[in-house]
């Protein structure tokens, strides 16, 4: 494989590893917010911001960790026939299915970008009593989809290299 592709795969995987490991710790922040919510309901007046903050943290946790999860191969896979195939057959099937994933992620990225642009342009707020601005969570959402798309392309390159008998 060309050096540019090797550098792309190495850079994308390093970036997704760093961001994914950061995102892993967001679960603790979310648990802290939910614990505070539970305590505040029991002891004094409940806070308006806790539920939506926990939801926003979950969005960040899920979407920022997607590329890292894909890099580790931790996504759900229908394993009925897959494990019995030769590595070359697996790479061929993976390279075909990742093309569908790339198409889907491109559509998702387009929708995320337009939704983010709308939220920024019109100062979109949630319809809850707290009414936080939606732009920050939509920016994180769009960035997470972009990271997943970059990792999907890197995975495609790795599958093509495996088909050619090379390793990236």
C-alpha cells in the first residue's frame, strides 16, 4: 500500500484511540450527574439540568467512542458463518460491507452538518424547562460521526491490504 494510505491509517487510528479512551471516562461523568440528580431529588429540590446533561454526555460517550470501538472490532457482528471463513474471505466480505457503512455515515454526516448549521444559525434550544442550546451537542454528534467515517475508510484500506496479502 502507498505510504500516504499507511500514514492515513496510522493517524486516524491514533486519533480515534486517543479520543475513544477519553470518551470512555465520560460514563463516570454521566454517573456523577445521575447520582447528583438522585440525591437532589431525595434531599432538596430536584435540578432541571441533570437529565438532559446526562443525555448529552451519553451522546458524546456513544458517538466519540464509535471509531475506537470499530478499530478494536468490538461492534456486533453476525457470527453465523463468519468465523468459519478463511481470512481472505472475511476481508472481502468486510470490504464490501464497510462500503455500505461508509455510504450510511456520509448520509449521517450530511444530516448532522445541516442540523448543526441550523442550531448555530438560529440559536436552537431544547424545548425543556432548562432549555439548553443544542449547538454544542450537535457539534459533538457531527464530530463523532466524522471520526467513525474516517475509521471506516481506514478499515476499508486495511481490508484491501489484507486482500492483497499485506498488513497495515
